[in-house]
């Protein structure tokens, strides 16, 4: 007979209960919330944890992040934290090239020119001067843009006469290569880079996953398996992690393959699995604002381009209809209004051809939408997965790129929620900060790092901002009937926060978790509660 699971009483806290009641104590039994109420009526338990008035929230879901990408950043030259100018970047790059073996690639995966004083990319000549003939590739955070030196460009067989590949650009300056590559052009060079060993990658992923628990994250959706190192390489790594039982959070996966590739690999949408969910195919419809490749209906404010569509709309529609009919949940990277329109049209065509109840297709980012887009999303029963934390971190640069009028349409919140559309909170880490509390704060105050308020009428309340990371994320993964809320019978996925994030005036952004429970077990503790 299996041993009885010890019960745990969490006593004297502030519980954000699903029914908006105000219990101060909770009993965990058999991995579930077994009781809620007053400490004076609390049942006995094998273990008691005194919370001393601390706020307890449901375990948080990050519905769109990239553990694999962050692991790659850790395994390569780091040019993010502590690099504030082009000169500092070149100095750090030169040191890495001196230390590298003969002919070895030197790669960074966390480069971002917006973090530099000059807010520009290093020039090709600057890179060549410090790289000693090593191939160099600086992948901008997010992977949509890279800067390469001449040695890397030669290996990719790029020269001044090379045409732009479909869905990407090889940037030029007065007819000469600048070293800047976007989208599929950047991918061509990235595919030439030797990959770290599987063991080192698994170790780095484990480090990032454990870090997420310190922010109360109990579930996460890996947002594009195959985006960094190719699908089979990445999927082999994730499969090895699952076989080792080494993931302490509930995982969902978006696969960056089309339905024909899924069939060839004998991958089908998974049935119910509370810990490892494979039911989503990911499409990239456009690019990003930072590279001016997000697809807009009118030109950018600072450049004569409307961005890029990654593939022909007719080809995209055919894949969407195929995948929808096969039972997949579909997700798309859609930032610009033109991309959002194409994606919604494809989903509408698929639903007409093969009606499905609640497919819960997803729109990742949903940064700049047309006036009718939200109603179209609602009619489809689709889900919006934004990153409100981008408003704080990148709001100023976004506003510069799209101009003041469109800036006031960035990342809608109130409009989406009032329409009855589910919002699933996310970070897009490492492009955005891992902490979900930074995203919550931005959803509430809509402020940039410089204090600019971005369309204040789209602000959410504190409780609504929490909900998008709890019930919203659970809904996106199809888990809403058993987790994502503090209610009797729900999974004991909980986080004790170091401040009352629901109290008026409390600073949400710096919050962290003192302790995080997953399935009734302590998965993280900073020691503050004596556990």
C-alpha cells in the first residue's frame, strides 16, 4: 500500500481565492487544495507553515517564453548585462576572439543595440577589426536580427550581389554589405554555427527553469521548438529532459514545424497530460518592430518599409487549414496589423472548412491591431498572448518606430478583456524579463522605463493582471478546470509572494516568491518561511 502523502496547512495568509472570498488558511492534501477557510476552523495537518499575513496567489503560468533560447545565451558570449556602448561590446568581443581556438565561431545570443549608448549596431569594419578572422555572429535577443562579420558572411556565401532570401533581408550600406541580417537571412548564417553539446544545453535549461520557480512560475509554454537550432536537435534535447524527469514545472510546447513535417515525424497533438503537453504548432507570420520587419499596413515612422510577411499568405492559409483539420492548436507570431489580419483570415477559413469546438488558437504578441481585430478574435474563440512587460522595456523604441498615433494602440489590454477574449500573460523571455510581476505591473500602469504612459485607457486592474498569469495561462493550456485558481479541488500550485501585489500602492514589479508549490510539493523556497 502506498504511503499516505503528508498534509500541509498554510496558516495566516492572504489568499487570492477564486470566489473573491478572503480565507486566511489552506490545507494541501493529496496534491490538491483540500480546504479553505479561517485559521480558527482549520483542520489538523502533518505540517503547518505560518505565513504571517503574506499574500498567496495561484501558481503562475508564462504562456510564451524560450527556455532553450535563454540557455543558448548562457552558453555563448554574453553581451547583455554590463555592456553599455559599442566600444565595450567590441572590447568584450575581442577578448572572446583572442581566447577562442583557431577558426572557432564566436557567437552572442543576447545582443541588443537598444541597450547601447549609441543605439546602433557595430559596423562590419568594427567587427572585422577585433575578430581576428574568427566567424562572428551577434544574434539580437529574440533571434529575428543578427550582425555578422566578413568571415561569417563569406561562409554563408553572402556578398554584395546576393539577393534577399524570401522572408529576410541582407542589409547594405551604399551597396556594400553592412553585416546586418534579418529573419531568414539571419537564420542562414545561424545554421552554420556548431551547437553546444546536448549535456551542456540540458544543464543550462535546467538552470533557467529553476530560476522561474523563484518568480512563482509553475507552468510554462516553450514558444518555438526549432527556432534556434533546428527542430530535431531541439526536440531531442527536450525529449532527453523528459526521459530524465528533470523538469519541475508543467511544460507545454509550440513546435515550429508545419503539419506535413509533424506527420513525417509521427507527432500528433497530445492527449491530456498535466506535466508535458504537445498540442500546438507555431507559425511566424511577420518579424519584429526592432528590425522593422513586423508587417504593418502603413510604413514605419522612421523608415520607408511596411515590414515583411514570412511566407506567401496562400501558402500560410493552406498549412493552417491542414493543421486545424488535424486537431492542432495553432499559434502565430503576429506583431503588426497586416500580419494579424492575415492570420485571422487564415483561421476563419480553416474554421469554415472544418468547424471545431474551442480550438483555442493563439495570437502571440498582438502588438498593433486594426479596430476590428479584437471582435474577430472573439468570434473565433481565440486567445491573445501579449507581453505587457515590453511596454516598460521597449515602449520608447516602439513608439519611435511606429509614431505617436500607432503607439497609442500598442498592446491593448482593457479592450481585449472587455470583449470577452482570454488573455494569457507571458514574458517572451529572454526577449523580455522572466519575472511575471514586471508584466503585471506594466499591464496596470502602462508605463515605459522613461515614464511615458502608453494608452492608459487600456490598463488592467491588479486582480485582472494577476488573472492573466493564472486562470488565463491555464485556459491557454486547457488546464482551467483543475489549476490556475485557489479553490477546493484544484491542484495545489501556489506561490507565497514577498509583498501584497493586490494592495493599492504596492510596487508589483520587484516582487518575488518566497516559496512555490507545484502539485502540493515545495519546488522552491528562499528560506523566509522556514521550509
